[in-house]
C-alpha cells in the first residue's frame, strides 16, 4: 500500500465547496504552505444569509412589473425550503488567488476552473480542476486533476505519477461529514444573526441579489466558530483555533443571486483578503471567486469508471 503523495494531499482541499488550493514546485515551501491551505477552504464555509423586513430594492434598469414585495427573510426561507428538495446539481467555479509569502519579495498567483457534479443523497461527486499559476508551475500548461467520491470510495488522479489513487476510507468519511455540516442552513442562519444589519437586498427582473460586506474581528470570530465545528481533522497537525488565532479578514464580500422562480441560488461571488500570522510572519491571501449553479435535480447517480476501479492504487 502506497502513501498519499504530497500533491494529492494538497489537492484534497479543493474537494470541499469550496475549494481552494495552491500548487508549489518548491518542496522546501510545502510545510509552511500546508498550514495555510486549510484557511482558504475554511473561509468559504462562512457563507450564509440573515433576515430583514424590507423588500428588495430594484436595481437600475429593472422592469417595475417584475418587482417583488418579498422581504429578505421570506426569500431566505423559501430558498431554504427549495434547497431541501434538491437531489443533485452542477457547479462551475472560477477562482483567482494571489499570495504574498512571508519574508519574500514575490507573489504567487493561481487561476482555477472547477467543474463539479454532485448528488446529495447518498453523497457523491465528480470534480475536475484545471489550474494555472505564475511562478508555481514548471510550464505554462494547465494542471488538471480529477476526483470521484462515491460509495466505492474516494478516487483521485495524481498528475505527478499519472495514476489513479484510492484514498483511505476515513478521508472520504471526513469530506462527507464536512459536506453534511454545510447543508444545515438554519444553524448557519442563527450564527449569522450579528450580521443582519450588514446585508443589502436588491432585485432585478429575474433574481434577488443579496450582498454582505463583513470585515474585522466579529467576522473572524464567526469563521473560527463555524470552522471548529465543521472542519474534520485532515492530518494538518493543528486545530482550527490554532490556525486562526492570529488571522484577520479584510474587504470580505459575498454576493448571492437567487432565482425568483425556483428560489435556488444561481450564482455566488466571493472576494476577500485574509492575513494569517504564524511564528512572527504574515501571509496575505487575496481571493476572488465566482460560482455558477445549474442543472438542478438532473443527475441520477455518479459512478466511478470501471477502468479506474481496476487500476487505482490504494494509499494510506
């Protein structure tokens, strides 16, 4: 049984809703980068909504006949109810990240396109990630990683060895546990009550547009609380509290677009700057992402191709 390669461990963090990962060619930087990677994925877990009592403000150019009198609370409740009937979905994520490494006069950038198919019960997914990076790749070609998570196990393509790996069951269990935690909107709503006055609520002809700007200590505390509850131990050697102890968030913005007919999300945009301090050094991470959700309830099942089942190498 082979051990999981460093690159496979790094890429595990792109599986979660998120997802975010940094690919490094310099082996000596891996230990430091491993500490930071979890923070990027964790930041995306804080997205939820709060309620207010005013109808959405029409955006410029919208048709007055299409305006809705629903309040943010009503829209949120309808969206939660619609989400309870979801069985599957597809998502495409465009993500840009810019890292300023401590003690070095250089920036590392990545651009990723993540295509994901997901079945919710039982939990299964297929994901394809294409990543390019400035100063992080040996060539200008995009790096492509594919993965499957089904009842057959967790399978990931290792681009460094050109082979499929079957990862340990406890690793797939942890990812499923994390995904299930994220599907508890009511609990997340309660946690976001301190931000209810920070939302703006707008509408156009076909969508509700919810925007949250949140920075500073109260957002960091919320993120730490949610991460501690929801994040499993993925072998990083440190708890969420340790990781976020000296972390601040700046210029945090979420924009959620909800379809007026289905009350399901059609797009999620996120911008943020995260500053993490460890051992006297600071790492600054700027991130912009756009997620488009589509084709709800159209996937019956996700299966691992037989050739992958036959050739995958079990890892530990």
